[in-house]
C-alpha cells in the first residue's frame, strides 16, 4: 500500500499521531504538510515528506498556501501512486482541492475541536464553522475517524451517515513515556514541582494556571511551577510570571529532556479551554503522574475511577484548591499515577491502534476497487 498522510509538520497532536501511527503499519508512506516555509521533498528519520509552503499562518491553526497548491499536491499524489489519502488536518487551503479528488479513497481523522470555551457569540461562530466544515468533509471522504468517542453521537445528530463513522483512539509510546528517576528536582532545589507541557496558546489557558499558582504558594512551601513549550502566548506568559522566581518557563525542549522533567514532577496540570483527545494528558498518565485537567474533550472519561481530578469552574481558586489537595496527599497522588499508567498501557498502545488503522486502510481500498 502507498499511503499519503496529510498533517502539520512538527506541530500539534496530529503530527505526533502520524509519526507514531505509521511506525507499525506495513505500507509506504508520504507525509504531506502545509504549515511551514519548507518546500518540496524531504527525508527525515526514514520518513518521506513533501512540504507545500504556507504564505500565512492564522492563530497557529489555519494555514494559507499559495493559489494552485492543491494542484501540486494532487500531482505528487498521482506520481507516488497513492492508494489512499489520510487527512489529519483539513486546515490548509489546498485541502479543499484534494477532498474533491475522486480518484483516490480518502479518510479523515478528526483531531480538531468541536467546542472551545469562549464568550457566547465567539463560541456560536466557532461551532457553526466547525459543523459546516465537518459536513463538507463527510460528503467527500469514505470514512471519518474519531479519536474521541463522544464525537460520534454529535456527528450522527448533524446528519452524517453512521456507516461513515469509526472510533480509533489516540495512542501513547508507553516505553518512552514511563516512570523513572530524574535529577531535575535536585537541580532546582525544590520539594514539589507542578508541571505544564504543551503549546502556549489562548486555547491552553496557561495564564489561569500561573495565577492559581500564586494562591498555591500561600499554602505549600518550596514548590515550583515549570512551564514547558512555546507558542503565540509565550511572551505574554513570560511577562505575567517574570516577577516570580518559582515559575520557570523553559521554552521548547526535545522529548528526551521533557521526559526527564515529567519524571521529576509531582503533578501535571492542563487548564485548557478546549481539547479533542489530548495526547499530553495521556503522556503524563503513562509517566505514572497524577493529572488535573479542565473538563474538555475526553478528559473526564480517561481520568475517571480515581485516575485524576477534573476542575469545572475555571476559577483561580478552584484550580488552586485542586492543586493543593494533590500536593498535600502523597498517597492519593501515588494511587492516581499507578491507576493512570495501568489504564494507558491497557487501552492506548500504538501497536493496537496501528493495527486497527491498517485494517481500515485495507478495507477502504478494497471497497474502492470493487
């Protein structure tokens, strides 16, 4: 099989999903991207890429490519004898032209959000756009894959045919993301570490965590907040935390170093305004860490049964209260972490998810040939 995976390059959960997914599938892959200034074919770590350069980036979510880019993409797909196109990001301007390609079977994995906690007007506009986008996609693909099972009844309500909908969750590399020893805590000379890692963007709501941490410090001694990542909010967050020596912003760090920080953490917090099926939550769980998350995406489902805590009020006081609760109860924190890792190992291994996806590829290609 020759498969084209269309995704962002080195950015977001969709990219992580693709590079992990294809490791265990017996096929030849082309990864087609549109979110960078790169142009043309490129090989990296055994993977073949074709980059279509972006002209403009809107909010780190929408990527405008030059006119006629879809023709270039379709030409590459034809030259590489692609048997199936697998979309992971429809938010490139060349996507529309590829979705109209009736020669090649297409499926889409839905990584984007159906809901973001915004003001009423902005939320309504966003939901209307997402609904129209999803309905357009559904008319032009053979299958719609949901990484969050809760999306399926919503899509059915919107009028998408049930036979087009498939649930295959995200996965985690549980060998890489695992508990272990770390010297980070000793390096920072601290007793407790609260950790956030991920994009720094309005959606991620990290300013709420920073403000909550100021309340936590009134109740917990010798604690530090470490924020790992970069994004459009980096400078803003750096400014509002600059007068607090107990808040460390590292910027981007590679996975190997990130895992060292995770293994040193006492707690990981994700205060996001909106998620689909968060990789970062599952990676933290795989490292046997207690997690506090906002009630977004599938967080409530994967953190239930004592695997983590959900805060629902989006106030500094509510989040600070939950953080303090976990930091003050080591026994509860250890039990959360153990339950979390056991759950991830059992339900979210890439071996299982890649096999399910490979079977779906074969099924779609076979149906198209008939």
